[in-house]
C-alpha cells in the first residue's frame, strides 16, 4: 500500500446518513442479492478452516451466510459502527459467533497484515470509493498469494435516460454514480489481480425480488419494518429516503443489472 489517499474524516455526510439509515432499518442489500453472492462463492470457494474477509459487510447477511453454509471463518469490516452492531446481533441470533468477527474499518486502509486471508469479497461497497482500483489492490494486499478477490456491484447494462443516472449517486453518496460493466472491467484490469473475472447480468424486477428474497428471512422482514418505521420519524432519514429509495425510476430494471468482478492474487 502506498499511503492512504483518503481521510476518514472526509467521508461525506450524505454517505454516512444513508448508511446509518440502512443500519437503523437493519437491512443492507446489493443488486443481484443471493444470486450474486452465490457467484462470489463459486469464485472464492470457501471451505471450513478458511478465513474470508467481507469488506463493507453491512448488517452481516453475507458474512453470516458464508459461516453458516461453508463453515469458514469470516471477518466482516464496515465503516459504519451501527452496521457492525447489527452484524454482531445477527451472528448471535444465527448462532455463528464462533466463526465470525466484525469490526469497524475503512476499505481504503484495512487493519490487517498483508497475505492474511484466504479470500476477500465485497458486495456493493467499492462503488462508494473515489479510487476503486486502489481498493481492489487493498483487498488483494490482505489476501494470500493465489487467494481470490471477488466483488459485485450494480451496473448500467444500457445507458439510462437523461436525468435518471445520478439519482442513486445523489442519494447514497456514490462519488461517480453507478458505473458500466466496461468501466468495472477496466478497474479490475488495472489492478494487481490476474485471471480476471468480469461478468455482467441484467435483471428483471421479478428476478431481482427473488434474488433479494433469497437472502432475507421472514424474521428479517419483520425486524426491518420495525426499524424502518422508527428511523423514518427522523427528518434527516426521511430526506434521504425520499431522494433515494422513494425516487427510484419506474423503468429502472430496463437499465440496471449487476456485475461480478475479481481475480487471483499472484504476488505481494
Ligand atoms: C450497499 S451497503 C452493502 C452492505 C453489504 N455488503 C450487503 O450486501 O448487504 C454498503 C456498505 O458499505 C459500507 N461502506 C461504505 N464505505 C465504506 C468504507 N470506506 N469502508 C468500509 N465499508 C464501507 C457501508 O457502511 C455499508 O454498510
């Protein structure tokens, strides 16, 4: 790592309000939902005894899934302290506290020695960085030689109509908005990973609701309804909600999909 180009203090207020709202609701998501997570799993091939890093773990849905299904150890990190509390609660409810460890950390400066993990994943997290290739290399740094880095992001599968492109960027504080598949492919190609994976998958509204339902239990829904109605009493959260989730374009699924990217770490 050649010095950190970002100041933790400078994380935009907009981003942190958005992340805190999601943490209060108690639910985080990524496009592609369970289908995208399963594709990351195929790439990283987690096994019992492996240690996997989940960067930007949110409320811990992916990390707990990996621990429960594959018996691997998972360390989840997230910039939002409330997400980490939520993730710890989730691990407790699911009975996997022996296998998971959650802590607050920034993806630009992971608090781990080089070549530590067997694999690293991130689900809808790199989009919040201003230097995405730098973050890919930071994930690669903490993975052992020959280990895999894999991540998923929302992508434009065709150019959105004028004025629609930046609605999520405005709301969620994505510095460059949603990127295209080619832009993500170029980011990974410029990184220290080899045998690069770059796959784009369009989704329909119906497929996407199935993808999301696959990673959300009935119990999760009830909890997030409760969290939502509590959070929405606060004006700053109401405003984020209105400008983001509330203003999703109706024909969104004509343009949106998810990409899966990654590769193998070949050298330190
Ligand atoms: C869209 S949510 C996705 C959460 C989770 N991966 C999932 O799929 O449910 C993005 C997450 O990235 C976290 N995040 C944003 N910037 C970060 C940073 N610089 N370092 C670590 N985590 C970050 C946010 O706090 C939030 O939990």
